[in-house]
C-alpha cells in the first residue's frame, strides 16, 4: 500500500495502468456512501479534486464505457475518447446522438428493441451486439480490445459496475470519497443482486479532505504494489 499526503507525484504517475489490457472502474461517493446528490446526479457531489482525477483517468483511457441510464442522468456528450453506451434495450441517449462516426458506440443485445434504430443512427460498425438477452460484458471487453481499445475506463453507474464486477472483468476500482454527508435515499456505488468481491488497497491519496484510492480486485493479486 502506498499512502501519500498532499499532491506528491503527478496524477498521471499515480494512476498509470500497470499493464494492457486494463479495465478500470471509477466512482465518486460521499462519506455516508451516497453515489449521487439530491438531484440524482454524481455531478452534484464531486469537487475540484475529483474533477482533476476524472480528467486524468479519461486521458489515460482508450475508451469510456458508461451505462445508458447514467449517460442520460449525467447528460453525457461526446468526449476526447470514444464513449461506449451499454444498453440492454439498444437506446442511445439524446445527448450522444448526432456526433461524427466513431465518437459514440453502443453495446447492446441481439434482442434489443432499439437495435435497428441504433444501427441506423450510429452506423452498423458502431453497434456492438454482445449477448442475446443481457449484455455480455466479458464479450464487450474482448470486442473493444479487438479494436485496439485496451485501456477501458468504466464510469458506472452503480448497476453497470455491479455487473462488471460479477462478470469478473474489473481489474481496478478507483474511488473518490468527498468530505460531505447528504443522507437521503441515494444509491451506493454498486446496485443490484448481492455479490462479494474482495479488494486490495493499492494507493491512497488525501487532498483537502478528499480521499482518492485505487483498489485492485482478485484478478490482480500478483500485481506488485508501489
């Protein structure tokens, strides 16, 4: 475990993926475990420190993966890296429509009611059919790697993170805990059926009361720590 106080070391060095391919999930939460504020958006609980980490993780990634519900709630737009929306129904959020080919992709199922419309909207090459009834996330990982997109940043939401953990494809969970308490009924960073995934703390950084951590899953038990 590496514990750093202040800002020693650049964020690019602290968060550099140790190998390729690498599937990193990133989530923000308050001290009392809320993954969103009263408006249902994670954007209402993050802070300047988290914004810097968010930007760093995107720079280090080849591709951003996000659930359709989160993309709608957070009003995702096109980014410097391709954005892959995961939707069992094959729905492309309105804010991710109309961009040039390759900026937005969709991962969906063969039985998705919106499959034909998504292909017409994004182009057939930009729609990845992974599974028949549920999105096969391991298949999505392999499909992205086949396109040279090997450094994956999964930005949630909670249900997609839970499903990726259950599929055994997550190498790292990067968490930001902001020094706030919000109570209410906000979701945690995972949602869905119970699971039990042991984590090993790799890096811990504190700045202005915000705790930034890198957690490794059992897939990376043999990875040396700094």
